[in-house]
């Protein structure tokens, strides 16, 4: 790596590095299969989709990394430089940042979950579905007495109005993929109530089914992975 750059953990189909002093990320997209190039001709390459989806979020008022530069490399690879957005992933906040049991820490934790629920609720109400809404792909930065959020890894996002119910359920399941030690059922319900307030069209029974199914689906996946 060039001096000042550090490798960042990523999927097997990408290489990611960061230059902290510049606040810049580099992502190299590696072909997943021989069909990748054909898919790219039809839908745009992964790098192209990542740029477009981040731009779409920013234009709609949802923070995403700013695109700085991009291009092609030999072997069908592409690269993308983006400006870093401030914050730590939700998993980090819940597992390391807000674990105290004192009143101030508990209040801040509850505010994080309520504000996150409102943010994701607005995202879905605007028609956005995140392609991989795991908690680590939602960054939170505490500033001025409130949490501000940003979304990363946006290449598989889509936008439809209204947002498809099955995909909303999948996003809620992905956010529930936290261990019981990280997030109690009361905490999850606190998040969901804030999310639901952005969707007044949902009836009481429909909302409860959505909350229960997203939670149970996440627990089934965690058990299959041997984590609970």
C-alpha cells in the first residue's frame, strides 16, 4: 500500500483502503463471476451503481459518501474514491460505545435507537431500499445533541414508490441481526415504534406482524450461524 493508506476489511469481491489524514476511501470492485460484465452492460457496473445510488441518497437528503474519482483497471476491475463520512457503525455504538448502565448512557442509547428508527422509517417512506442494511453499514455521529446518520455500501440500493413490503421486511431483518447481548427486545421495539411513526398507513396488526417477523427471521439466521 502507498504510505499513509491502510487496508480495511471488506467482502471477498472488493479491496478497500483508507487514507485517514485525507478522509478518503478507495474501493476496488473485483469481478464476482464471468457474468458480471454482462450484467454490467444491462444494469451498469457495480462501481457505476455505487456512484449513482450514493448520489441519489445525497440528493434526497440522506447522507452517503461523496464520489471523488473513479475509473477502470485491467481485467474488468473498477475503482472508486469517496470522501469519508463521520461516524461509527451502529454495531460499534451498541457493543462498545453505549454499554454503560448509568442514566446518561441509557438515555443516549435510547435516543440513538429512536432517532435511527425515525431515519430508517423516512428512508423507506421515501421509497429507498438499502441493498445490505446490516447495522455496520449505518454510521452514526453524535453532534449538537443529536445523532446524524450516513449509509455506506450502497451499490445494491433501489428506489421504488411505494417501497416493496418484502424488501422493507428484509431491511428490518438485517437491522435485527444483532445478538441479544447487543440489543434487548425492548430496545428493538423502541426502534420499531419510531420507524412505524413514519408509516401511518400501516394498521396496528400489520405493524406488529412486521416487527415480529423481522425479529424472528433474524433470530433464525443467527441460530443457523451458531451465534445464539
